[in-house]
C-alpha cells in the first residue's frame, strides 16, 4: 500500500506543473485559480444543479424523480468512457515513465493501479463538480432525506470508476491481442476514428428518429423507462446509487460499492495477466519507415523563414494525433450542432419564434443572435487551446524559439494566425450555415462573420499571452502538454468572463435604455477591436519579455 501511494503521488506530480514552473509566478496561479473557480466552476455547478432541481421537482409529483438523476449520471458515464479511452491508452502504454517503471521490482497490478488512480484524480476534477451539482439539485428538488448528502459525497468520488475501468480493460485487451499496434500515433488515430463514429452515430439516430421535448419529459416520467433499462445494463452502478439517495436502503449503497469493488478486482486480475506482455516493445514513434539522411538532404530547399515557421506550426497540429483530436476536431463540432438544431426544429418547430424574429428584423432577437455568435466564437477558441498551448507545445524544443532568425513577436503572430485560421474556419462554416438557414441578407452574413473573426482574434492573442506568462515546458507526451497546462483553463475562465461581461452589458442596455440594437452592436464591435488591440499589445510588450525571461 505504501508503494502504491508513493507511485500515485509521483504520477500526479508528473502531470502537474513542475516546481520550477510554479515558482515563476505564484501570485499568478493564486489569482487565476480564484478567477477560474468563480468564473467557471461555480457557475457550471450551479447551472447543472438548477436543471436537476427543476426536473426533480417536476417529476416528484408522479414519483419518477429518480429518472432525472439516472439519465444525467448515465450521460456523464458515457462521456467519461468516450473521453477516457485516449487517456487510458496514453497513461498505460505511452507515458514517459514506462521505461523507468518496468525495470523496477514492481508487479503489474501495482503499476496499473497507481496509473489508474492518478488518471482518475487528474481527469475527473471537473466531473466531480458537475456530479455534486447535479446531486445537490436532485436532493433539494426531490426533497430527499438528510442522509442523501452523505451518499452523494460517496457517489461523487466513485462515479467515474466504472467507466474508466471499462476504458482500462479495453485498452489492455486491445494492446494484448493486436500486437501490431506498438506506437501511440496509431492508437490515437484509432481512438479518434472511434470517437468520430460515435458522434456521427448519435447524429444519425437524432436525424432519423427525431427529438421532441415532450417526448423527453414523457420518457423521464415513465417508471419502466426503456432507455434507462438499457443504460442500467451498461452502467449497473447508477440505479443503485440513485436509489440509495432516496427511497432505497443501505443495501442499495452496499450493492453499488460492491459492483465497483468487483469491477476493480476484475481489472486488477486482468492487469496482472495482460499488462506486461502487452507493454513490452511499445514505442512512441511512427510506424512509417524512416527516410535516409541523403534522401532528406536532396529534398531540402531554402524558403522564407516566416513561411517555414507557419508550415511547421500547421504540420505540428495536424500531424500530431493528440493535438489534432483535441485542438482541431472540436472546431467543427459547432457546425454539427447547427445541423442538429436544424433537424430538431424541422421535427418540432421549437425555434419558430426565434427564426421569425430574425427574419422580421426584431431588434432583441437580432442582438441575441449576434451576441451568441461572439460568445460561441470566444468559447470555441478558448476550448480548442490552439493559442493557449502555443508556447507549451514547444516543450523541450523551446530553445528553438530563441535561436531561429525570427523575432518573438513574429513567432507569436504566426501562432495566433494558426489559431485564427483553424478556429475561424469552423466558426465561419457555422455562421454562414446558420445565416443561410435563417435566410438573412448578404450584408448581415458579412457582419456576423466579421464579428466572429474579431472574437476569435481576441481570444487567440489573449490565449498566447496567457501561455507566455508560465508555459508548461516539461511534459512527456503531447496529451500531457494539454492536460497539465493550467494556462488553458485560466485563459478559458478569463476569456469567458470578459465576453460574458460584454454580452450581459449589451443585453442590459437593450432592455433598460432607449439605445437601439444597431448602436449596441456597433459598441460591441468597438469593444472587441479595443480588446484585440490590448491583447496584441500585451503579446508585443509583455509576451515577448516573458518568452525572453523563460529558462528551460
């Protein structure tokens, strides 16, 4: 047990920023943590809690309030499984500590259990907040007994166990029986294709079967819910946890814990048998044959240094599976949501009044639409972390930034340009598709596109500046560069906070003054231009100095 705890602490510390990185700016971390807590964590927890409070209160009249929490926890478990696959493959087989751990007198289950625990803690912090918010809303809305709070705390920290165990078992089985998969690039591509297939499958089911809000309420009100019946087979811990919080007994809680314990036991036994044979021979490189030095030299040509640096940035993002999956693919989910909204509206007509307001030129509706475009543009740019990991991605090659014949601000501009191109492409597709669906004029489309690009540009330059303050340069794999980089989270919190203030202020002016929507939108444009200027100046004067002072 002592060895297990030491390994867990060491692995968690490996994901966290190094002591050297933390010492660079302690005040920065403290301030950003407070802002992130109040800017993202608390609002998200409250939002989820309000939704479950409303659903539980509505369904308690007919005695099916358990269905609301069950459905929510099943969705969380499903997303944990999908997002955890890549993490488990990387942590078990492609992390930099593998070559140091294997020679040690450790048993397979000790290595696997410590890696699993460290990944569970590192990857589930946001999930803990969402789950506790949902359970709090359910307990208050459904008027559950007082002991439900104790059960909720236990359930919050144990809910992610079963989905991640599924991921861990699947990764070991795949690596054991498919011996040809011996590098992380191949695995990341397979997992990426699997994720895309799941998303496309969900879209297909929605587009074929449709979706009605009244059907959702009707489904949740059914005591013998067919959807929950299937999900309870896949994740059998959920119904026992929910029942133990309400009408159930201590036996339901013991069964819940027993299923988790049994899953852990099976996981440990399989690890003892499968892990060492499957991990031997693992490499981190590509399976493609290496070209000879002569063949590479013959193809070398001299190019403009800025163009070469730009190509390097694009190739790094598109050719690295971890970056492509986490930084590029997310930009094209927004057009998917537009398509889903179109399908749902086609079958239900739930956006009829909003569409009528846009087409008739209703000022409030138009303002909400344009503010939504700006907010989503900032959110997507912050989420894809292309900008906020721009310097972190250099890693051990950070010295390259200091010695190439290209100024720091030129390198920053190229990194920002890459973020603007990738983030802006997804957003422009989304905006143009939405405007075509709404049958708006060409001038309105151009206006919306400019608003989106201004928002993307602001978020890009601001993200690079945030990463320049304290980049995470010590990481052993590309996924860790993103997972362990607090700047991504801090940048997201600040960008969302600033954009939220702009949108809330604009809507407040609309509702409480005589200022017209056109003047408010022009004001938003001016504010975004000012924010772009400030972000660029921060990069030019402070960001370059931050890079110059960095030591690796």
